[in-house]
C-alpha cells in the first residue's frame, strides 16, 4: 500500500490513538487555563463586589457561588465517568479508561468541596453543619464511591483488567446520581429544592444568577483543564511503565 | 470589599476551603505531570 492509498484517519480514530490525542489536545491546555483564570476572577468580583445579599439568607447566599458549581461537578464528573465506562465495556475505546481513571480523583475532590461548602452554608441557615437527609447522605455516598474507585484502580497492576472491573463498579454506582438529583423531591429534607436546573427555568433573580453562571463556567472549565492534564499524565504513565518493563528486560528503548 | 454580615466566618471558611482545595488539586496535577515527564525523559523517551 502506498502512502497515497493509506486511508486518512477519522476524527474517531485520531481520538482513539493516545499519541494523536496528546498532540492535538496539548495546545488546548494553556488557553483553557487562561480562560478559567479570567472567569474565576470575574466570578469572585461578582460574588463579593457586585451581587446583592439575599432577602432571607443575607450574605450567606455568597456561599452558593462555590457550593453549586462544586455540587454540579460532583455529579457531572461521575456522569462523564459512566459514559467512559460504557466506552470501555462496549466500544473498548483506548482512551475511555484513561478518561475514567483521570476523572475519579477530581470528582472526589469536587464532592468533598461540595460537602464542605454545604456544611458551612447549613450552619448559619439551618442551625446545623450536618443532617442525615437524602441529599447530604447520597452526596456522602458519592464521595465514598469515588474513593472506592480510586482505591480500585490502585489495587491492580494490570490496568486493562482494572479498567473493566472499575467500569462495572462505576456503572453500578451511577444509580446514585439520579438519587442525589431527585432526593430533594422524593423525601422531606432540609435542603432546598432545585432552583436553577428546573424544567420551568431558574427561580432566582438575574443579580444572583449572573455570578452563579460565571462561577459555574469557571469551575467547569477548570475541570476540563485538569481532566486533560490528568489524561496526558496517565497516557505518559502507561508509556513509562512499558519503557520500564523493557528496560528491566534489557531491551533497547 | 463589602461587609459579609454576621456570618462572615462561614463565608470566608467556605471560600478558603474551596480555594485551598483547588490549589492542592492543581498543584498535585502539575507535580504528577512533571514527575512522570521527568522519568520518561530519564529513560530516553523523546516524544514529550
């Protein structure tokens, strides 16, 4: 087959090839980090200097600008991992398990932040740091699932075998995501019902929504940046393991 | 800077907790990336 006869790689194949993925996503990390930083600074300016206190909660409403984005990411990251788990089990996509592994510690960190900020918001508004209600308990379970997944990845030397086990575990754990989302509708709870992501639109005024959306996009882009960086690191780590094995066998690199 | 009212300590603690957490997350991600790249280069890998 001559060079001219060689079929061009589709975008799907380019995405599936770790080396190609590294080369065409590497230039994205710098600009993503830059836009994230600007959005975060604008969001903080809105949060502290250009948004009103709530008529009921007062200034504690400002905790919402870090609580809602981290709570959103705790569920979004898990949903992304569940899609990657399908990619591993159904399509055997080479980057699906890389994506799944890279996302788990990030999801765990955002879930811990959501629980912490929720606790800081709960004390002045509800009078307690913690309540074993549906939303908080299911979010705590999500944190334990994330930590279990991180531990599971570390328990296997064979990362391909680990990927299949983790993918099944991730898909089973995905049942917790709709429970978190609808817990405030299903059970009597201290946590307020959804006020942003609703079928009939947000119920809060634009002066509170603007900083919330800026912070929402800042945190989501931060996750995208860290996810890409972590995927690059994981691809290189697997290359490193291969090289170390070859070196140990005495092969030339 | 605006006044944060009677519950300022909770607001400050929430933001401090999140940004310390983000700092650790970013720092760990960059450190891990550099460590793996340095080990690859030490083994003669030139692909970056």
